[in-house]
C-alpha cells in the first residue's frame, strides 16, 4: 500500500461531527484544530446548533456547501452507520472514528456494528481510522487531537493503538526536544492496521524514525514481513502492551486485540531488527537516543564529567548495561604524560573531575582526546550539577562545562550523550539554569538523559540496533 495512503494526511477540508456548544470531545477536536491551526476548511456538524466557536454549524455532513475530505466522528455508536451513509453520498475520503463501544466491548452487537461500518465504508471507497481512537497529529498540516502539541515538525513518526499512550509519548518525547512527522492513534484498526501505517511510513520522506505502541496485530505473518522490511530502512522502536497475563486481559477489553506473549514479541523484534522497549520510560529514552545520536557500531565508551563517587557509578552503570568502559590506551596516556608530566597518571576512564584541578588538565581536553581516538566508539558526559550548583554564582562555571561538552559533540564523528538531572531539588534559579542548559544541548542536536543508568541502557540498545542492521544488510538477498 505504501505511499497510497498519503491522501489521508493531506485533507483540504475537515468536518467534526458531534462538535457542540457545550464541553465534549467533539468540541475539543474542533477547538484544537482551530488553534493548531488546521490549514484547510473546518466545519462543525451538529443539527442542534447554529454556530460553534464562531463557525456556522451544519445539520449533517451532506449540508456542508463545499467538498469534505476528512470526517471526525465524535458521536455515539448508534449513529455510526447513518454517518457512513451520509459520508458516502458526500464523497468523503476518510472517517476517523473517535466513536467507541464497538468490537472492543466483546459484545455481539458491538462486533456486528463494527463489521457493518467497515462493509459500508469499503463499498463507498472510504478509509477508516479507528474506531475507538484519537486519530492524527500532523503538525505540517495543522492536524491535532490535543492542545499543546508542538507546531514544529520533526522526523519521528508514532503509531499507537492507545489514544492515551499516544498523547503520553508525544508529550514526554517533546519535552526532551523530539519533534514529529506524523502520529496516528488507530484503536481497533478495523480497516487500516499497524501494517498499513508501517508500510506507508517506510516510504514517507518526512519520517526517519518510527516508534510504536502495539497491543496486538491483525495478521501475524504480514506484520513480521512488514516489520522486517521497514526495520532495514528505518529504526523501529516498539512498546508492546499486554506483555503479562493481566495486561493481555486488559488489552482484550481496550482494543479487542490478541496480545501475544513477551517471548513471541522478543523473537519478532530479534528477527526483524526492531528494538523492543521494556516500558514507557525506556521507550522515550530510546526515541531520544535514535533521534539525536549519530550511528555507533561498538560498545567502547569514554566517560567524563563525573567526580569521585559519580565517576564510579557511571562506570558501574555502563558495564551493567552492556557497554565497555575502555581503559585509556597507551598512546593516549603518553600524550597525557607529555601534556602534564606530574599529574598525567591520575587520569583514567572514567575521568574523575575531582582531581583535574590538581594539574593542567581540563574535562574538555581529555574528552576531546577520547573523541579523536579510535579506541572509543561513543562518549557520555555527565554534568555534575548536584555537586556544583549550590548558588546562583555557580551557574556560569557549570554552564561553561556544559558548553565544552556541546562543542565536542557538535564536531565529533562519534555519538555523544549528556547526562543532566532534570528533577534536581532546589530553587527557581536552579531549575531555570538547568532548563536553559538542557535547551542548549538539544538545540545542538545532543540527547540529554536524566541519569547515567537510563543513558547507558538506551545507548546499548541503540548500538545493538546498528550492529544488527549492518549484519542484516550483509546477508545475501
């Protein structure tokens, strides 16, 4: 199917059926599209209102004077069939059914209704998103289903069966500097499924990275084939919902999907080259790693920025995550000796910044040596803000350290990540300083992680992906 779905993302007109003068989800959809703003024509549909949010309200889709490409259904399920028939006569191309209470109820009545909705839509040539979903967020066109989503576009695409998890992924990743190409909450997937969206996104020139929250798939064999094909072209990071017995039971009532065991999904991702996240926190960290880091093909890590016990913790965290904290090679040690014959022997990997003041070494000097040396595949720099940010007067010194990391990261051919606590207790000046520094790192294209443990785990999986992808590409076709 691939690029054939592109028309879904470029409607010239949208009608929200169920928009209202009183607060409800239909009215929310309408207001959110107004405020994004959506670039095409926008119509509210409600037979009991003459005007909604300053726009003329229409009694039905058919009463709208101009063509309608895309319809959002925010009405009860008992009105779904009538709406499909009206859209068919109007020539609508896509219906997004926010409307729920269909197959996911497990009731025969709901399953029959969803099947009939699909049958009538296919006869009319209408594509369906959902039902039981939040629909699309596409910043380039001003399409959204929540307020506060970034208006700037980026390179991450998200597909998610859960509307709530879709919003959580967008909000959490956006707070870390990530921006989005296309985001689809697809619910029950009665028509368009995860496979259709993955095939499309594989060819989408606006998308370089795909994240997915999936509770179950409609066609296991097709999904594996599609995922294998997509993962060769673009990184795919998956959070599987319903990994446990309790989770599987919840999935059945949420989107009426067959969940599948954790072991099966681990095997699927291993065979396809996709990366499986263990939870929402790890999914966001993986998104950040893939979004910002340059590719890496080895696990040898150079660590800098931590002092004393923090440098020890950094080494432990990296080794436990599967990275290798490489001792300084002999030629690099000789360079240190030539630079400072007295204190050179104190310097190692990780760099303990608490001893740097004793000689002429600086964090920047040593990290630059690591960046330039073939013994290291990647760098992690820790901003020791817990120790250094005691007074407002300390901000310039801490910022100077951060800027030295940024300078190296901008020009190094190797991936460089920065660890900076975002939940540091303290006063407003401290939070403002950290926020400004974090923004500066993100603006330079560097990922920021709140802890060394989270950075190490995400980066190890990131490296594994690139090694596995290289191996898959080397296999005979």
